[in-house]
């Protein structure tokens, strides 16, 4: 896409260029915006009598109009668009550094029970990736401690695509209980495992689009699976903690109403080199300090920089 400077031709210049081109090959250049010389017009008319199809093409060409800019694309609006692209939250770098300091102990549940710690590191790579995906599916609406317990029971039972497909629903349910919505997750795990066996040879897909197409897999899970299972940062993984904290710190231009809208808002301005760090950092911060109810603002280094803490 051209930049505003590249596409900044005045409308007068555009119209002049359009008219000069519309005469077609062989037309003499105009001077000072004057009309074509009478001799040229007479010659063109004579040629048109000899060749009616040529005259028709010339009349059709003269009607050509080229619009290089949409209406309302004025200089002021272009300037505003550029300003919007450069938006970033006030004090966000200091806020981020303070959160890093508060999280330096790495002692939140996510740090020792998160998805990175739930799979069997001695299993074959594709089995590890499958276990990462299942731990993410179980983690929805569930505390890390409960997810980790379910993963331990599944691994003891045998956590591969084949073993899960051979397990009846009642047994699988007893193994993952009491994760949130465990009955639905039994169904999703069975459906997803069958798809992985049939389409991916027991492995998991290596793209966000294919991952979110699996039953029970959402955008947050897909981005985390890409990062943990495949080592690729494909986007910011936003759960309820990241969603809540981003809005409290005003890290979005306007208040967002869902984690997915928060992800899109964060990715508009947050430097890409921070995308892989931000989930674990904010999740742990949300588990320990910026709690959903009664946040511990008095113990937070951002208490003087957080708009939510300043609100009555």
C-alpha cells in the first residue's frame, strides 16, 4: 500500500494526468493546459471518417475517469490515521517493568503448573505436542492446580491419541474430573483426537487456523500451542487474566468486551518481541496481585500508574 506521501497527488494533477492520457498514442503534448491545436483536431476527425471504429475507441477513451483517492481522504484525515497507527498507552513501559519486578520470583501457579509443565518431556515429540494441546483444552475455565492434577491422571492412564480413543467416555470423564465443563471436554477430546489420528497422523496442526478448527480449541489455546508445542510465536495468548489487566491498565484504546478483542487491540501496538512473554507475565500477576475481586493495589508497584487503582 502506498504511503500518504506517495499517494499525495492533488486532484487537479490527477485530472490533468487523466485527460492527457485519454487522447491516446500520438497526441501532441499540451502547453499551459491549452486545448489541442485545431489542426490536430481536424486530422483526428478526418481519420475518424476513414476509420469509424477508431473514432468510437477515441470517444470511449475520452470518457475515462481515474479516481486515485476516495472522497474524504483529505490531508487532515490522513494525518489522523498516521497518529492512530502510532498510539501507545501512557506509561506502559514503566508499568511493564514494574510487573516484571513483581514477577521476578516466578512463584505463581502458572510458573510451575502451567501448560509448559504438564506434558511428559521423555515422550516422543508428537506425543508431547498432543499432551500440550490436551492440557490447554482442559485448562479452560479451570485453575492450573486442577488442570495439572487431571494431566497427571491422564498420563498415568496413557496419554496418546490411540489410548484416549480406546478409553470409554465414563473412564475419561473420571480421569479429568473436576475440570470445568468436564462433560463437554470429554466429547471435545474424543472428537479432536479422532481428527488428529485421521488427518495429522496423531500429531497436532502447525497453524492457528487449523488448531482453532478443532473441537474445543479456541484462539488463546491455539496461540499457546503454537508457542509451547511448535516454538512459534503466532500471536498474543489472551485469557481472562490478560483481558482483565490490559483493561485495568488501559492498554487498549477503548474498553474491550472479550479476550479476543483484547488480543487484537494489544497486537496493534505492543512490540512483537514482547508477544511471547506477555501471557505468562500477566497471568501470574493476575493470580497473585491483580486479582479479579479485591485486587491487592496496596502491594502493587503500579498503584500510582494504574488508572483502575486511581478510580474511586
